């Protein structure tokens, strides 16, 4: 668990608020290389092929790291 001072601000390179909430609910947090990567959601309508590839890369990386579920905010 992080100290109170570390909870005061969110890091853009290593965000933790969502992890903290999920851990408090009993989830096991799994770190993986693409955890904070862009999913391409903004390109879904204009370039669905690229968006789909980005999402699949994230899902594969999460699965290889042992994740069973992905939570987004």
C-alpha cells in the first residue's frame, strides 16, 4: 500500500487510483507492459482497423501477464 502522500496525486506515467479502488474491492492487480497504452477509442469510427489492432495488442499483453479481466475508467 502507498503512503498517504502518494495518494494525493495521480501519476501520468504510473497511475494508481484505479488499481487502489480495485485492490480495495479484493481484485489482484496485474501489471503488464501496455497497461496505460492508448486503446485507439477515438479512432473507432474513422479507422476501426487501427483501433481494433491497438485493442488486441493490449488484450494479448494482459492475457500473457495473467490477467483474467480488464477494468477501464
